[in-house]
């Protein structure tokens, strides 16, 4: 029987990390805000049950800034633990306020050498290295602390990680929509590469062309997945499409022409749903390329990122009428989430505040956030706003703890992968 005493912290990650790592028979949360604790426990249970972890969760109250009350509460929990051989009591000291931590220190010293196996435990959310501390008395009566480490990172025997869904759930939110995943090496990944090749020729022109194309395309009246675009949409000049774009799509197999079209109309099918999305929303190809590249990064023979989603719509409180935000890409490395805003055009200060707000809400102190942009940072692009505007965005981003990934369209896939890997380094 293993009992974990969890000192309740404002960080949901800190509150669940030890239970996920150690999988005790029961976890007892100790804190001063009982309303918040009881509201959080069902969320923790949902994540644990989803992983097949049957830890029993309960909570106890300790008066705020009252050392005696906290000592008595911890003593009461420990007294419930059996003295039978094999019984282990572990106190997680990763979180909690000063009074709670001071109480633990006093009790560890007072109970040292009493026979019961009482350990302190700490695990870093960033490195996922866990440490057990056993306090005992030496022959001279002085306290001695023995320490043993356990690796819960990707190189350990029991890697500790959270998916994007779990991170959002843990912070009280809900994913209401997302794009399809594109796995490295899949047929869809090859399609993204083909679209990205067209986009990187001129990212600003790509935006204008795709927006014009999607405006001129309509669903064919006969249905059956057919779309049409009039021949008059092509030509030279303003509001006209260069026919070479359409021919490139056909040549790369991204759209398939139907021979039975009306006179003066090109009839075609999109190769698949992802191709259709990228040719309807100009920024989607950058989002998908970012997702695909991030998922291809390997470190020590394992994928660097444990989970990845794109086009994520986040409901802040899980209610249908609650606040919602879209975030282009979310990655998780262990229990560290990375929130990325992908911009194939202009980058505004408002976008910095949006990605920062979402990262704070759904990742807290352990989140990483980034702005990834193409033509905005590219002096060779017609959409380049000039060094003054770029410097302003870079300075603002730096001050807000937001990293910038600049000009990925000028990078090789290996360079792009390395830039994405640095987001969690």
C-alpha cells in the first residue's frame, strides 16, 4: 500500500505529476483552498482513469498560515497509514506554500528513525527527473538524508508525458475542434511537401493566390465531390489568377481534372480533405508543415515531441458559450506544452498577446510559446514591413517570453526541424 500526500499547488501540472509518475494506491491532497481542490479532483480523476490508473483521490484541509493546523493534518494522514511491512508514505514537495513545506520538514525530522517508511519526493516538470529523500538518524543521532534519483524522461523506463488533450483538460478547458493529423511519411505528408514547395516560391503571393482561388471556386451543382472554376478567372491583371498556378496543382496531382465539364468551366476534385483546406485557407499549409516537421524530430532514437495538434479551437472553461481561441499548433514534450502561432503574412502585436494569454491559461509557468512567420521577417519579400516594425515585434516577443522562428520557408527541412526542437531546449 502506497500513500502519496500531495501539497496542493496553484499549478495543475505540479498537482498531478507525482501521481502520474508513482501511481500510488491513494493520493491525499492537502491545502487551504478546499473549494478549488474539490473542483479539480474530478479533472485529475478523468485523466488518471483515461490512462488506466486507479489511484483513489481525496483531500484534507489545512488552515492558511497555521503551522499547528498543518502539522496536525499531516500527522493525521500518516497515522492512518498502516505500520505493516511494505507500507510506504510519500510526501510530494514539488509544490505547496511555505507553511505546508515547513510542516513537512518538521515532520520528516520528528519521525526519522521511527520505523515507518516515510519519504519525500520531488519531480521537475521540465527535466522529469524525480528524487526520493529518506530522512534518518545516524549513530550519532544526527539527521542524515539519503537521496535516490529516478528518470521519468523519455530516456527512462517509465516516460512521463501528457497529450495536448490532457494538458487542455488539466487546465479546465476543452478542445472543440482540430485539424486532421499528418503523420511523417504518409501520403498526406507528401501532399503538404508539394504544397509547401509552391508556397515557398513567394509566401506573400501564395496568400493572395489562394485567397483568389478559393473565392472563384464553387461546388459543382451536380455534387459528388466536384468543384468548378470558370476559365474567365484566369488571365493577367488585377483579380485574375495566373493559370500556371492551376497547372502546377494538376501536375503535382493535388487536384484532378474531370473531363466532363461544362463549356468555359474547369471541373475538378481535390486530392483529399487536407489539400482542400490548404487551397481554401492560405495559412493552413504553414501550420501543417510545422506540425509535420515537429513530429519528425527525433532525439535519442525517440520522437522529441510526444503529442501534436494543429488548428485547435480551445474553449476556456469547457462550456459551449465560453471564451474560445484558436491556436495554430500545440506540441507537448513530456508535460511541457508549446503554443505556436503560424503567420504566413502580417504579424501584429495583438497576436503576441493572444498566444501569450493562451499559453498562460493552458500551460502556466511551464509553457513555451512561439511566433513562426515567413514573409514578415523576410527582407526579400514584398510583404516585408521594414526593419523598424520587425525589430518592434522581436523586442515585444522577447519581453513576453515568446520565441520567434523566422523565415522557415528559407530553411531546409533539417534546419526547420532544428529550430522547432530548440523551442523546448
